[in-house]
C-alpha cells in the first residue's frame, strides 16, 4: 500500500493540532476533577506527600470523636459533683437542725418518796451515758436528790458525750416527791430504779441509744426532741442514698468518673498514643466521701455513737465529716475542671491542625480552576486557528488540482 504524502506545512499544522487536542484533554480533566495531580504519574512527590497529609488528617479527625466524648464525660462528672455538693449542703442543714433541736426530760414522780431500809442502786441512761447512783439506807428525800445529782454530775463531766450540769433532780414544793428536769434524754435502765424514786413503773423496752440491753421510761416523765431528731436522722439517711444514686447516674457513654475509683479515662490526642491525658476517677458516693448512715443505736465500740442524732457530740462529728466531704468534692471538681480545660484546648488544636493538613494537601494537588478555564478557552481558540492554518496549507494542492481540470 502506497503511503500518503503530506506537505511540510500540512504535517506541521497537523502536529500542532494534535498537541492542542492533548492539552485540551488534560485541561478538561483538571476542570472535571478539580486537581492538577490525580495520580502518581502526574507528580509523584506531590501525590504521595498529599496522601500522607490526608491520612494524618483522617486519623486526627477520628480521634476528635474520642476527644469529644471525653469532654462530655468530664462535663457529666462535673455536673454530678455539683449536684452532690448541693445534697451535702442539704445534709449539713439537717444536721444543724438536729443540733438545734433541744432534748428535754421533765416530770414529777406520781408517788411520794419513801426511804428504803437498805441501800439501793438507781441505774440511769442519760444521752447514752450509763449513770449509777447509790442511795444509802434510810436516806431522806434531800439526801437522795443530792446523791442522784452528784452521780449525774460526775458522769457528765467524765463522759465523752458530756450532757451538762448534774443538778437535774430536785424535790417538789411539798418536799415529798422527786422532780426531774433535764435538758437531756433521761431513761431508767430498769423498772426498780423508777419505783425506788417514786416514779410509776413501766415495762422495759429496747434502749434508745443501744448502750444498755433495755431501758424504761416512766409514764410520769415527758421526753421531747428524741422523735424529732430521729426523724431528721431518717431524712439524713435518705440524702445519703440520693448521693450514692446520683453518683451512679453521672455517666456518659458508659464511663462514670465519680462512682468509684479504678474507672479512669484515657484520652488520646495523636494516632500513636504518645500524646494522651489520663483523667483519674473519684468515689463521690456516700461511702466514698466517708459518710455513714445514722442508725438507731450507738457504735458498738463506744457508748457515744451516732444513734438517731441523739448526742450533740455525735451530730458535731457528723458535721465535721460533711465538711470533709465537701472539701473532697471541691478538690475533685477542681481536678476535673483542670482536665476539661486541657482536653478542650487539645480539641481546638486538633481541629486547627486538621485544617492545616487539609489545606496543605489541597495546595499540592488542587487545580486553579480560573486558570484552567482560561487555558481551556485559549486552547479552543488555538484549535480553531490550527484548523484554519491546516486549511490554508492544503489550498496550494487544491490549486494544482484546478490546473489538472
């Protein structure tokens, strides 16, 4: 097959048109993809550098979810501590109310005092303290009152749960009956101790304080403040339950930083894990704060326990424990606040760094669409001019054809 012979001008114009078409294809691809570097063939250095920047940006973006969860978890714990602090303050108010509720025991013996021919021992429980008074044989009412007051006074000053002055017994205006007037809860340990002083005997009941097996309260006596303080103790115990429940509810996404120690949270700030923050958990439950429920009896190790808020010394101990709990909560809130500030700062930093990485990657591969659009228009014009030039180059051969005709 014979070859087709083209003139030099025609061949040159044809090559120019082919180059223009190739440039137009490249420009159109850039306009379609928005990138000047679409594969390693376009620019290996820029392509792989961009891939590396995009990969790191993607990793940091994934870590942002964990950082965001960490922020919310810390905020949930901080809100829990704030609410628990309010409950602790409410418990303080209840304890102070118990402290201001005055205990009193008053009454006059129904029967006239009758001296015994033998010495007798009168056993009392005063605000949880056991008091023993020995009444000599044939003692007059004044001598009996003096012996009772001396025993009470001695026990009052030596007891760790001091209950004030000892002169709580006296004789009535007739001088025949014993009168009891105490700013304290006074209970007899047995019925015989009551009748020995002329008070109406009564059956034994469980000890209010738990310091004796049984106690009795004569119907001649009126005791106030005990039931009120017991009611306040019940309210206090309910608050302790609420503190524990609230601490257990202060979780986020299954993580609770205040329901007990050993549940620390680790937040990663980079893809290798070399940059991280460990947020230590605390125990903000009632037991973790050192708060104990108020029972209806005293501690077995001491006669001055926490029985129903009956002893002022015990209420003061409770108030001291509540103050310590408040300090613990303040310390925990301060630590959480510091950690929250760090995490939020790293969250903002990660967002800015992701933007820097994505911008850097785009600068390496993205096309300038304005420039590519101008290139496309210029190449279109060049193509039109090339076609016209090719037509002119072929016009000479057409003239020869006219001569042959």
